[in-house]
C-alpha cells in the first residue's frame, strides 16, 4: 500500500482521464424596426411593414457546431419575400434556422421582413434549440426567456377596432303643421357608434357639437359614457367588439344658423383600418352628418298704393280716363333673404289698358303675375304697372304673395290670387279714390199754362 510508482502497475491503484466537451457561450439578440409606415401614424399598425433581425453570437471559448435557432414568426405577421441569413438555411414553414458552425467570437444573422396583420400574436421569439457544445449559462430549447440564448421582440402593434358613426335626424314636433322642418319645430338627432372589431375599442371619444341653428331641449341621453353639451364631447370609453353606443339629442329649430350637424370619432386607443380620428373627413366611416333640410325663414309682407301719372282732364285729381301707376311693395322682416318669390295682382273691371309692368310681370286673365323674385332683408322690392280708369266698375285692387322658397312664420303664400278679404300680412288691397258723379235734375214752375217758363236745375 501507498507505494505509488506512477504507472499504476499494481492492482491496488488505478487512473482515469475524463472526456471534457467543447464549450461555447451562445447569445441571441432579437430586434424589430418599423420599415414601412403605411398610414403615416408613426406607430406600428396593421398594414405596416416591420423588419425582424436575429443575431446569434458565440463568446467561446470554442467554435460552436451543430447550432440551430428557431424563430417561428407568429400569425400576427405575414412574411414578405424570402428571409435572408448570413449563413445556413432558414425554413419559413418551421421557423428553423440551421446555422451549422459559429466560430469563436463569431456571429450569424437572420433578417425577416413581414407585414402586420389585423389580428394575431405580435410577440416574436427566437431561441437556440440545438448546439453540439456546452453552454455555461443556458440550455437550448428550454423556453426560458431569462437565459441569453433566447430573446423576443414586440413592435407594440396597436389593437384594431373598426369604428363606424351613423347620424340621423327626424322631425318630432311639427309646430306649424307644414310637414316640413321649419323654425320652431322640434327635431331629434341620433348618433350610433359601432365597433366592427376585431378588438374591443378603448378610449373612444365622439364629438357632436350641435350647431347654432338649434337649441337643445332637456338633457341629451347616452347608452354609455357622458355627454357634455358645452363642448359636444361624448366620452364613451370602451365599445366591445360588435358593440354599439348611442347618443340622442332633442332640439328646437332656430330661425337662423347652421343646420348641418356633424358627429365624428375624435379619439380612440385602437387603430382603425379605414379612418383616422379627428381629421374632419366626411367620407370616412367614423364621421357622419345630418341635415333635416330646414326651410329658410323670411317674413314677407305686402302693401299697395297708386299715384296719378297722366291727368287726362287736367283737373289734378284722379278721375275717369286718367292713368294711374300702382306700386306693390314687398318687405322682408325675416332673418334670411327670400328667393323664388311670386306675386299676383288681381285687376278689377274698373281699370283698362294695363301696361308698363315691371320686373318681368305678365298679364293673363285679369291677373298680373310675377315669379322668381328675390327680396332682401335690407331693401323692399317695389313692383309697378299702369292702368287707365274706366267710367264704371270696381276700383278695389288685390295683391298677394303667391310663392316663396322660404318659410314665413305668420303667413302662407296663395298660388291662386283672388279678391278675398286680406287676413294675413302677405296679402293686401287698395281702392283708388275715383269720384262718383250723380246727376239730379229738378224743375221750378212759374206757371202751368202754355208759354209759361219752366226753370230746370242740374246738380
């Protein structure tokens, strides 16, 4: 015992030399960059293109052989073209990158270009799944992200929610029973916001600032969130996938103002594939407007007068045979210029030789008609014509408004002018003061015999 002679020749001693494996410390770094910003949002959104890079480094001390890395691009992306590698081969279907040998202090790179899909997984993982060499600080294919032979990359793709806005309006109180929307009526606006997904939409805000052509009645109602009348902001919050939210506003129609009411999505945490919040583009589906077609209001009134223009008998007063000029004055006390105004003047039988009709008026069947006139709120419109006074007949002349594009709050045009007693301020009459002559004959007898003198008196 204890006579070690160094060659282990005796059977009470022996030796062994272990086989030490090669060591290679492999490290994986994965990155991603936005390469094509399709919607110019500066964020990674569906439709954009990103580029993934995987870099595998060998810190040695030995060359690493039999190296394999798996980078299975997830279903949130569609690979564009053919991935490129600095060495080895990459199979798209399996995600396996067969690198082979990475020399001590060497690196190998994989580059994958992909478009971002609307749905799917966006975190992309790469890890060493095989190596012939021992790695002192990691184990291949064990799915431990904390180890340096595995890494992931997430470009932070914004969730997708396709929001759609539909705005409508109905007449709810027809104050003047005209069946048209006119000042003083009540209308109800509705705004419906739908989420076609595929994700729940968070942070949704819609702005519906009711214009000054209306006055809101009561408190608007919402199916969710809060609506502020002063700002028109409807803070909805979250609309679930396939969900909807509604806003209802009741308002009276004012005499003037803007009547087109616009609603649009002004904020959302999620990406919308076919619209951009708060960009004021009506053709996008996250914005809509409603116009009830309010008839513009103009308060028309009419007056009539006549003056002597040709004094046939030179007696300085209007009498039979003289020519008079009639004036019809149309005033507009409303808030809007009136267009498409028509006037009818019924000529009685006390006049003849109608002429000098102004403003394109025409005479037919004892009625002078004007059409297509405009009456501003600042300057009354005066229509004129001449007539000769006859010795018999009616001298009371009637005129009235027969048409207007605008709503009148206190009168209604009559398309068939007549000689009815005026009751509204858009109709009038005027009687020319023609003297009426009565001849009375009397006699005074100074006797009753032939030859006596009879005195006649005419009054």
